[in-house]
DNA sequence: TACGACACATAGTA
DNA sequence: GTACTATGTGTCGT
C-alpha cells in the first residue's frame, strides 16, 4: 500500500511536495500460514520516518486539505502509529505502549513524535524509551522547514517500542469463521498551529499488510499447526525478536508488501521456535552480532540499524507495509521453508536500513534492498522487521 | 473466546 | 558466577 494522503503539501512558492512514509516493524511478527501474525501480548517495535520530494530545507511548507484551496502553514510534521480493522478503516484498534516495567509501569498510547524528513538531516534513531516524552515534547518550530532548533534537532526517524495491540483479531484459530485482520498504520500529522481548530491534522498515512493478532499464548496455537513440522529448534532470540522468521522477511516482500501472492509455505516459524525455546544458538546468527549491535550504540540496541548503511548487510526487513517496489524477488522458499524459517526465526533486527539520508532514494525501500545478499544475512539476525 | 493479572523462565547485561 | 532487567509465555479467573 502506498501512502494515502488527505490533502496536499506544497512549498511557499507553490511547488508540490510528494510525501513518502516508511514504517518498519522490527519484531513481534512472523508468518503463520501465509499471514502476518503476532501475539497481542508480545511487544513489537515500529520504526517510522518520512521523506519529502522535492526537499527544500528551510522553505516554509503549506498544507492544503483535500477539497479545499486554503493553505495552512505547517509548523512541524509528526508521526504516530495506529491500527485499524482491515475491512473497516473506521474501526480503530488501540495500541498501547508499555514501559520496561510492564504491568508495573504506566501504559500509554503511541503519541505523535516530531520528526524531520528523512531526506533532511541525518540522524539517529531515537526513541527508545521515552514513552511519551518525545511526543509532545519539544515542539519545535518547523517553519522553515525543519529544524530550527539548534542543537536539538528532531530526529528523522522514531521507533515506537514495546507496542502491543489492545485487542486481538476476531476468530483467530477458528478456521471456519471469517478471520478478522488488522492493518498497522503509520500516520503523518501536520502541526498547523492555531490556524485551525485542530492543531494537528493527519495529512498522510501508510497501512501495512493485513495481519492477525492472536490473543492467546503461543502454546494454544501450536497444536493447530499441523503442518508443521517438528519443531525445530528455532530459536528465537529471546528478547530480540522472536519470531521473526526470516523467511518471513523474504516473503515479506511479497507478502506484506504487495506482493502478495506467492507465498507458499509458511507456517509458523514458531513451531520451531517454540519447540526449543529460545536458543540462540541456532545458527549463526550472528551476523549481526556484536559488532553491529554494539555499534549501534544505543543501549538498547534495537533501534539502530547499521545495516542499512552498510546495506547489504543486514537484513531485510519485512516489509509489511507496502512499498512499491518489491525489490527482490521473492526468495524462494518453498520447501525448505521449514528450515528456512527456523533459521530465520531469527532475523535481524536491523531492518530498515537507515534510510539515512544519504541513501534516500526515492523510495524507501530501495535502499534496503540493496542487499542483494541479504538473505544470508538474514538468517542470522534475530528479529524480523517489516517495512511499511 | 478474549482479556487482564500474576507468575515463572530465559536471555542479556551489569 | 550472581543479581538485575527485559521480555516471552503459561495459567487462572472473569
């Protein structure tokens, strides 16, 4: 799915702006029977960013609502995530964000986070813990485009961590009843200041592929999968990601993204995974390893995606959100699924190549794609990520 | 059946 | 090795 807009953006001089939204779900999802699935109780992380084309830093941006000709100055662009029922966009599903304390700590809803366009300045990902902080925190003025604030420039990407769906999709596991699906949405909001009743107006969003949110423990579904095989050891990596099936990743392209189709095999990787609980040993996992991780610098590593930079390397994110290109072709998977998946369970956390600015090609995805060889890499990594 | 709360297990880190 | 933290998951009650 591509980016949907509810109006248009343009520079002061009238130059129209095309917005690209990128979202990547780094963990929590896996392909089960060909469908993107996650557990309501497990955490997922979603990294999002956007880019403007053309990008003229320092130029005032105006937003013109659909069906109107009245331009409003944009003081800042914010991003947030939400979820909706697949066949009913009006029905939203609440997302909750936990602190590391989980039940003991407060929960909140993912809030809007001020971001600069990816093609503006490089930045790092931020976000980790703050559960809300970022959100309204500093509202910087963006008038000029962005930025403005001296030292503390807003980041160009934000990762929402420890996100869970408030409720599961209906009819999970009931093979006969119609399975309900959700879509994750990455939204881009414009801060129009006081010129409108609502200071924030949603100007664009990108939806992920449809997904199933299971409400019960993995063990409950294990039995269902018959097809599966034994469980191989999959190894999920504990914290990181669990289920990410690598396989998925590949699929992902096709799968989530747009490609639908083709996917054949899939099952829950978990089968394996669960079989053997997290063992990291599994494969080599590693590729990413240490270095990468560390390099990441952030404490919690998850957010950093060095890979991208280096592109090839790392993994491919799962692109749940569609993008237009599918980069690579779907990897083949087929029979091997099983194994593959297992291996893949571990996918890298990397995912989104950082789209850093530099590489910010037109489309968000290409970059990542670069990795021609990601496949291998993927294997190693621990979690999966889906890109939007 | 799904959800919330509690509790335990495991991996990673200090 | 030990303690602590973060997270996945099992279980129970509703």
